[in-house]
C-alpha cells in the first residue's frame, strides 16, 4: 500500500472502482485484512484478495497465500491410494470446534453448510454422527470443499 501511495480509505475506494459489481470492499474490511492490531484477520475471502491485489496492480500471489491441500499418490503401496500431503490434517475424526479452527471458519458457517446439504437431501461430506454428536473426517471435508469449488 505504501509503494502504491494508498491508505486504507483510498484502497477501499479503489476496490469499488474496479469491482464489476461496483460494490468493492468497505474500509473497515480492508483495515481488518491489511492491519496488524487485535482485530486483524489472517484470512479473507477470495473475492477480497482479488480486489485488493487488483487495486494495487499486483498479482494475487504477491500478497495472499492460497490454502489448498493437494492430493498426491502414495509411492509406498502397490494399489493406488491417495493421501493429503499436508501433515496438518489429523488422522482421526474431529469435533466441530476443532474443524472450525482448522478450516478457519465459524461454527455457524459449518452449521449452515450442513443445513444446505440436508435441504438438498445430501449428507455434508465428512460428517459422521456419533450418538447425538457430530464428528468430521477432515480429509473428506477438504475433498468435499474441493469438489464444491470446482463445480
């Protein structure tokens, strides 16, 4: 922002001029993303990242890191097997609070995703019921998210 001679307000205004919808980002949201204080965020939406990078005339990868987990083939077995290459994935079922922290999404976002899948007559990928408790398979959840993005 300093190299482009922009502050938060000017950057927010610039996102409105380049956004095809004309909506852009609010100055408070931009402040959350670029700030470093208590209210600063480490993540933002893909749309926000694209608008900020475009407003600064840079590639998105200059400022933002894509949180994508790639599947690769396991060389340790004869049969074809896929595994996530990230060691950050737990190899067990996790509860909703742990999934929320892992995905960096709110628990209400997860609830909404489960409800949307239920409304479509589907079970949200990776969701398991253990008694009345929800448990999640993190590998299946990420694969379901990847498929949803590619659709």
